[in-house]
């Protein structure tokens, strides 16, 4: 199974939020969706952190290159 992109994780989180706002949803369904949503948020946060580290690494390399 292909990992979801950051944008797909955000979209999935929005879909879960819409489902949680349904007044007809049961408590059991709410808890299941909440857990699924938290997992999506965790994955998206990890992606952001990885991107931030990559940008910092690129910037550090750029600063170390001699000017031409």
C-alpha cells in the first residue's frame, strides 16, 4: 500500500472531521474516527518535521559552499 502524501493526509483529516460532526454518529464510531484522525495528524506532523530537517540541511550545505 502506497503511503499517503502530506496533502492526502490533510484531506483525510478533513473527511474524518466532517464525519465526526454528524449528529447521528455513534460513540463507538466517534472513537474509531478520532483515533484514525490522530494517526493522520501524527503522520502529517512527521512529514512536516522531515521536510524542515531537509531544508535546514540544504541551507547548511549552501552556507558551507565557497562563493564563486
